[in-house]
DNA sequence: TTGTATGCGTTATCAC
DNA sequence: GTGATAACGCATACAA
C-alpha cells in the first residue's frame, strides 16, 4: 500500500506510479532502464516523471541497494596545486566509475573526527591523505595516499626517496656542492621524511654524514625565516634541498632580495613543480610527481576494494621525475626553462 | 520484529540493540544524545556500540529524517588557486554547519548532466559556479556563484566591473596609456564579461571608444599566442588588461623573452592575484577577490534556503581589491612587491 | 510484461 | 525510562 501522498511533500515513486497508472515496480524498472518494459508503458512513465519533475531519493535508493555509490576523500588542506590536482584525478576517475565524491578537509582535530565519523556513514570507501587513525578503523575500505600501509589498509604514493637521492646527487657531484641542507618538517608528513631519506642516502653513498634537516613548515613565511638565517650567516650552506616549491621559492626570493646570487652563491631545489617554478628566475629545479594519476589510482583502488578485492599488502608507488632548470646551477635555456 | 541478522552483513542498530539487551529505540536515543535515558542503559549501549564497531547507515538516517545534511558544489574545473579557494571556503563553512559536501567537476557535457542529476538526488541544495541549465531546474535550492540570477535562484559574486573600471582608469590616466586591449574570452564566463564591461566603461567615461576584446582562453598557451601577435606587430597596444593572471603571466613571459620591456613598452595587468603574481618580475598588478568568503557565502545562503528562507531576488556581490605592483608601470618597492 | 509484497536501517510517535 | 511499531522511498524476488 502506498504511503499517504496527500501533501506536496515531494514527489516520490508513488506519485509518478499514480499519475502514470502503473505500479511503483514498473516505474522503478523504467528508471533503471530495464529492457523488459513495453514501450508504451515506458512512455507513460517518462511522461509522468517529466510532468511531476520527479527527483528520486538517493537515500532511499542507497538503503535499498545497500551501498552509496560514493567515495570519500580526506585531504589536509587545499593550498597550492598539489592537493587540487590530487582531487581532480580522484574526482575524474570516480566520475568515470559513476561514483559521487564527498570531500572533507581536515580542520581542527575535534571537528575532524566528527566529520570523518559521519563521512564513513555516507560512503562506500575512503581515501585519506597521510595516515589517519580514525578513518583507518572505520571498518570501511580505506586507501591511504602518501602514507604508510598498515595491516589490511592499502597504501599508494608517488616516488620520493629515489627522486630526492637523484636531486641530492646532482648537487653533490654534478655541481660539486659540499654543504647541503634539507629544509622541511620531516615529522609533519611521511613523504617529507622519505625525501629526507633520499637526501641522506645520497650523502652516505659517498661517505658523507648527512646534516640534520632544517625544520620549516610549508608556508612561505617559514621559507623567508630560513633565508634570514642564511643571510645572517647562522646557517652555512651552498645548496638547499627544500621539501616543496613554496618553501624553495620563498627562500630564493628573500635571498635574492638580500643580495645573494642563486645559484652562484647557493643552489636551491624544490619539489612539486608548481607553476611559479617555471616563471621565476632562475627557473626552479624541482621534482614533478604524477599527482593526478595518484588521485585516479586512489579512486581505482577504492573501487576494487569496495567490489570485494582484498587489500594488497604492498603499497604502489608511482614514478616521479626530476625537472632540471637553473636554480641548481645548470645553465638556463632548456625548453621548459 | 528485527530483520534477520544471521550473516555478518554489517552491524546495524538491531545488532547493538540485541547485544545491549535493549530496544532499537533506546539505541537510537543514546546515539542522538537524548537526555531521558538512564545512565546505566546508556553505558550498556555504548559498550555494545564499541564492541561491535557499529557504524550507522547514513542512507537510512537520511531517509528517515528526510534530508541529507549534505550540500553539493559544482565547479567547472580546479586549475589555479581560484576554484580551490572557493572550495575551501565552501567546505569550511559547510563543516561548521555540520554538513557534508559533495563535489562534482564538470566534465563532458553528457557526463556532466548525468552526474548533476544524481547529485541532486543526494543533497539538500546545490551551489553551482556559473549558470547551469540543469541544476537550476533540479527543484532543489540552488545558489549560483559568479553567474546571473534567475527567478527563484539566488546569485552571489565577487565585484568585477568596478575593479576592472578602476584598473583601466589607472592605466588610462595614471600611466597615460592610450591603446589598451582587453584579452580574454568574454563569452566563456559571466564574470569575464563583467570585467570587460568595466574596461569599456572606463573608456566611455572619457569619450574613448573601447576596443574589441582579444579572444583568448585561460590556458597559458593562449597567452603566448597573444604575445606572438604583439611581437609580430599584428596587435598594436601599449597596455593589456588580461582576464586573469595565468593569461597575463604567459603574455608577459613571452613578451619579455621576445625583448619587449614590461611595463616600459607595454603595461600588463591581470586578475586573481595568484602566487606567481608576486614572485614574478615585474610584479603583476592585478585584482584580489574574496574567493574564500565567496565560497563560505555560498554555503551560508544554501543553508538559509534549505532552512526554508525565500531566495533573495538581488544578487550579493563581495568587494574586490586592486593590487598595484609594477607591471602596470608603477614603481616597484611596495611591501607586497 | 506488470503488479504485490517485503526488506533496507533509521527516526519518531505512541503506548506502557 | 523504555519498548513496539509505523513511516521514510526505493529495489527486487516472487507471482500472475
């Protein structure tokens, strides 16, 4: 028996069944595109749908089919192109898979937990950037991006240590720098730590003892703070491997303003290949990660997991690419310059 | 009678009711934080919840309460900081309102329609960037961002024409330029058209006939194409008002490489104040919009609409701010450089 | 080809 | 305080 449809409290499948003169089962069938409905009835139903401006209830459907056709994506923030690209890759692939995406940006610790809890309530699976205690224990399929794998949790990432090793090596051998420093907060993110590992590896391979990292957040002002140190002579170095481009750019700008020549006096390299990196002079040598592909991969893995696949034990890592410009000491003039 | 709970097909409110030895009504009450449950029962329920790792079904809840506690956001893309900031503002405000956000990036025309249709199915209201035929007719509350209002549809935007008028005036009177061109595809977006209107207004106020706009997309390569025209002498101009910063930056870079002096030979201004704008030399004069606030406002308006407020007939516009650097001809040295 | 009836997992209105 | 139980709006197995 149809629920009361007295009030104009939203058109339901019952209303269209009524005005089309068929049962709700039939309405449901034509809406699903079932082939076993007569053309005539199909038309009647479609007409009713159009007439009533019928909009199905996603909640009711999800409840009936027992899944949400929605994936969650949890990002720490959205500054700079990195996370945006990740999001694009994820959303695009999800759209291809005909899944909706719910986004949550990690705010305060407390808000975050609550937001994540309700997120888990509305999706089939979640992709998190970095490791997150709660999400991981939500029971739903999870893939962590650029974080560490755990039992039963898949992890994917872009290559970090090898790229950093190459970059460091480039500075050490190709440019003969002898006093490198890594700048970035290696405690803040797993991938930063890995970049530092590449940095140390390149040193150790040559019998050098790797210097301690110079702590700095990603913000621009942290970069200028580091530059001040350099300018004041409190931080001797002839090359800087920065945790990301924002940092590198900020340091470079302040240094240049302060009269030091990059890369003559000090070489600087970054990570991410943001737009500014190719507009600034000297062009910033950096590393380009396949960020969009990473996002797409996250959606793909989630899809497999949700479809019942067992989480793979080893994490997949996508290759990154060193982009040489001239802040490392190489001559300018490369095409991408 | 409780549905069969034989299989481990996900823990439901019935399972926790069972293991807690209470009714589902009671479970629901403690989960809602109802005050009229005894402390003892509360504890029992909470224990059961913890033991079973119970995760409620958002779909079931939405169906019961007849709303989704979710807002949809439809963006054309996510290149550059503009949309990202809009998204941040929207998500942040939505989170404060305890709403989830579903994001859809407009892909192909066809995919888009389908995606929007199902989006409407899962949310209480939708914020769209620009005008979108389908969303507007979805029946759900809609607010359009940076587009035109229609009957029953709220619109919000950042100030465009006045900013453009000011910028143009600055070039015309403060720097005595006489041959300005507006570059950008004014047919592509409502706000670009408005910027062009400001451009023409400044001309007309002085009895000048405003030149036709130079068509160009937002992509960088379109900017370099325009620069080639200039370089070849096919486009006489001593000042360019570009539709956005990416365009301005690309033009400026190609021009500089081609040996023309900015701003001596030609002044260039942009729009958006992207990060590169302050790192590049000369610093790019541009306009900063309150993008994040715009996103937050969208969420706010949506919230009011969903709460039953009548859509306001006039659109709200947030003030933008001209950022003077030196690509317009002003001397460098301002704090923001 | 179409209709009937039931389940999906909550919330909320009654009773007790 | 707590427990039945009726919606909520759809999908679908089973009948017809």
